[in-house]
C-alpha cells in the first residue's frame, strides 16, 4: 500500500470490514484513523518517548540541532563498532527482513577497514 496523505491523495485509502491479527505496519502515514479514532499523534508521542532525539531533530534551536547531530553520530559510531565485533561477513546478512549494514548505509560496506 502506498503512503496516504490528506495533502497528496484526494481519496484516502480505506480498509473497511478488515480483520487483522498480528499486523505489523511499518510506513509513513498521515491522519491514521482506527475505528474512528485518529491515532497518529499517539504513535508520534510513543516514538518520541522511545527515541527522544526525534524531538531535537524537529527543533528550530541550533544548539538542540547540534545535540541531535551529536547523538545520532554517536549512535552510528556505536552501530559500526558492533558490526566490527561481529563475525566477518555477517554485516551483509539480513535478519528478520531488516536491511543489511551496507544496504542501510553504503559506507558500512567495509566496516573491517577501521576508522
């Protein structure tokens, strides 16, 4: 299913009378209504709670944007370090449908080379 947005799609996607069990929805959605309740703000609030850097990324304050950049860079350095600690070649494997390290970011393709 494609991205649904009020500003880009005149007729929103509708799923009526659908039963979903163990559903995983991983996409960008605007104005998500479930059983008559608009839930996008609840989802955004939960994602912000889990990943506070999201709040910094949306800030207009330059110091908060610099802090967001620092946090994201530190997280990325830690990710690459974990990849280096894994058995050789494992960075190219996909797990649970997720992208491999190099597919996520081509610069990860040669994590064995060092900094």
